[in-house]
């Protein structure tokens, strides 16, 4: 079950609260009080927010519905942002590393936009990408607990 309130982590890290220990305590306090939905994004403090969330979830990952997002550039150069399959696949892999997890419950395109590639392919490959990484079986989309 997803809690009716989520903890957003946009201000965790250098763009807001640079005290990582305090941010971890906030996450633990939220979990201890029944908030189990955490929302972050790769662009929040240039990935630092995801690192903080990952550290806070050590030993508690199965208690959480974890959401993150991709789209914005974290580095300069071509193919370093956007909604292409190539970029979002790389962004997802980087988020999984920063979050120190093998799966993300909700991966979102931070700034949806139309592209012929995304319109023709849809996004099921994102689900496939997280399932390939996961050593544990996950329930199918729309299955029990959804």
C-alpha cells in the first residue's frame, strides 16, 4: 500500500539542505511515521539527492515505494538530456547506481515531450531494464499489490 503522503527530496543536497545526515534522519523519521512513498529525481542537486536517498534506504528498501525521474542534462554534450531511449536508459542506470538499488518502483519522464521514437516505442523498455537488473522477481505490472 502506498501512503497518502509522499516525501519529496528536491531540496536534499547542495541545492537546499547540504547536511546529508539531517536528510537521512528526515527520511527515517518519515518511514517511522508511515510515509513510504519517496520521490526524487536525477537532477535534484545534480544527483546528490538520489545518493542521500540511497544511503537512507540501506536495510529499508523493501519498506518504500521509490520514484525518480530523468530528462534533464547532468553533463554537457550531445545526447546528454531529453526523452530518447538512449538517454533515458543511461539516466535510469545512473539513478539505480546513485540510489544503491536494483529497482525503481516508478520511473518518470521529468519533462514529457513528443518524439517520434518515444511515440512509436512507448516506455515498456524501462520496465524491462529494471527487471533485468533485479535478482528478485517482481510482480507483473497490474498484478497483485498494484
